[in-house]
C-alpha cells in the first residue's frame, strides 16, 4: 500500500502573553513570517504578532489509508500544544484542518508532465 501524505494546519491565537513572552515572539518574528511558511514533519510556525494574536502551525504527516488523516491531525495538534506548552505560551481556539495530498486535483502543469511521461 502506498504511503499517503497529509498537510495539517493548526490555527489558534495566543492568549494572556506576558510582556516577556510577547517581546520574545516579536524578536523572532522574522523567522516566523508567512513568507517562510512550509509544511514540514517538525512543523513550521507563522504569525504576525504586531498585527494580531493569531498563529498557524503547518505539519507534514503520513499514513497508509485515507482514514489516517484523523490521527495525523491529532498528532499535529499534540506537537503544536507541546511546543506552546514548553514555552509557557497561552493559547485558545485551536482548529485543525488537514488535506490528503492523494485527493488533491493535479495542476495543469502536473497533468501535462504525466501525459508526456
């Protein structure tokens, strides 16, 4: 059976940050800019705290069946919660969304490449 790839996003908002936590996040803001967004196994965090308190984690997860997408979302959420908890960052309203890349329609360029190959 082929391995399936899932792209999982965890969205939420920071809550009750201390002045020190806010300063630390602002100091690291450039490396968490949305322009650096990518889906990775270890996860990639993006935010723009100077504009609003929202954040997004992007994870690349895997499974064997389409149904494994639920477990992939749960694993990604646990990783995000662990990252936030280790740093003492308060958060609220976490929302998980996941896509099975095997079910995504191919782009026109990809269809052409498959037809040519």
